């Protein structure tokens, strides 16, 4: 059956899965090997340049990793994918394969704290400059544009402000000026948003989050056209060596089989939770793209399908102390960084994920001390609401 015509959930289950050749095992086995044995025929083919189906060494290829990559590529509607040891490895490799010393990047206003540190510290040492723009419209992009600009970097939903950036407008600008566009699709996953379908050139993920979904894997992936991915794999990837373990790939492969089911529950729970928060007297503001009150609700509706994701941010009435009171009084939701797990996770951006950013810069990014970010899990939503109701009453 042509896998291109299969529906998303069917691809999530079947893509990248090949029953084992020798045993018939349905679930792809995990290949724990660092090297591979050549036969004289294989070596002859290899030397003649025909490397199809030939594995040589685990730093460049592993069959379990290949299956994981194949499944993600199918779900993103991409030609190819490359798994890495973490989301940060995917982001840094994907950018550094294309942007070099002396080049310039335009970035959306707010990015994950690790990406912000990469842009403002590591890239500074490599003489790569980054300009953050408040909105991805023609006017702001034109103002930020320089002769050495190479790329526009965007997160699909900004973290933790939950702003929805105008990616179609950024893509139109990039096409006009021959810039590359790259989207971190971690918050939305291909179940809600497939950036390549609207003309984005490359996608990166922290697979640590929804892609694996069970909180027991650290990984990343770069998704794009075959030439772009092969250029990374045979170049910077091979030499820097940020490979994921076969076990991480196997877990990711298994996690992806239920991506559509998990995302439906995350979206339903987040929507109900956000609606409830919005009517709570101790809450100053609830920020969720699914709410009518969200400033980019209409844009989110036009860009995303199947829902608005599992991430909700809100500010409590008061300041740091009140936010900490709520967090400290939660009984079920865990006080922890990361997101996209089955369990509800709560973090305080100003002191955790974005704690290393100077306070005035944090405020410019829209991250006040009274903001709480919730990764809404797949528990029964009534229990999530009861937990927050009790904690908010403690203010
Ligand atoms: C949106 C986003 N991108 C990238 C990363 C980095 O991923 P990892 O922790 O897997 O390196 C994170 C981590 O929280 C994230 O939230």
C-alpha cells in the first residue's frame, strides 16, 4: 500500500516498522552493535560506491535508528530525517550545517532557554549573529535583514509565552529573499502541524518531549529534504558524533506509535484546563492558543489541525511568591522542567528554563515572575483541575 495515502494514525503505527528478516518478529528489534561484518561481496559493492543497505559503524548508521528516522519522516511528510542524542544537538547541528562564521540569523522573539544560550553565547564565539524580532511580519523581518542573513529560525509555539508566530508570512519573506527557514516543531508535533507542507525548509524536534512522550528518553531529530539531511549526516554529524543510543531510538519508535492518541488527549485536557483556569479568580491571565482570548487564536486555527497542543501558560494574581505558593501546593502535578510526558509537569520559567536570561530581557520576552507553564498530561482532566484548584486556593 502506498504509505503516502495512509492517514496519520496508520502511519504512526506502521511506518518504519519492518518485521525482522530472520525471525519474523513484528516489532523492530533493537540493534546493539557498534560495528558490522563485511562480506567480500559487500565490500566490493561498498568500494564501488553502492552503499544501499550496508552498515559500517554505529556512529553513522544503525538499523534501529533508521526505523525511528523513517517513521518521523513519514509523519512530517519529509524525504528524510536524522536522529540525534538530544534536541539541542539537532538544533545546533541543523543550523551549523548551513550557517557559518560571519553569517546572520533572524529568530522569533522567544525561544527555549537552551536555544537562547546557543544563539547568544556559543554562536557569539563562532561569530554568528542572531537578531530577535517581535513579530514575523514583512516590516520587522525587513528591518532585521542584513546582507549576510542566511536563515529565519522559528518555534511553532513560542516557549513559554505560547505566542503563535506567523510562519506563513516568514516563509513568504524567506522565499523572496532566498533565506532558509527552520522550525522547532517540538510543541506541536506533526499531528498538529507539518511545517514542510507550507514551504518551511527544515524541521527540528526535541524528541525528548511529545515524540517519545513517556519521559524516558532524551533525543532529537532533524527533518528535511534528502540532500540537506545527507549533507549533515556525512559531514558535521559524522565528525562531531552526536548519535542517539539504539535504545533511545527504540523507545522513540515505540512512543511514536501512539502519538496521535496521546496528542488528542493532551489537546482535549489542555483545552478544558485552560477554559477552567480562565474563570479562576486567582488567575490573572491564561495563555492557550485554543482560547478565543488568545491574540493569535485565528492564526493558530489556520496553521494547526486537530487541536492546539498540550501546553498552557498562566500568570497568577501577585508575583513570584504567589506563583511559588501554587507550585509548592500541587499534589499530583510534578514540579519539573521538560514537557510532553504522560504526567502533568509544572515549571516556573523565570527561575527554571529561562532563569539564566537577564530579568529585563526576560520581561521583554514576556516572561514575568508570576508566570507558570503547565505541560498538561493525559490523566483524567477532572483530577488535574482539582489539583490546581486546591493549590490556587492557597494564595
Ligand atoms: C522547544 C524546545 N526545543 C528544544 C529543546 C531542547 O531539547 P533537549 O532537552 O532534548 O536537548 C527543548 C527542551 O526543553 C524545548 O522545549
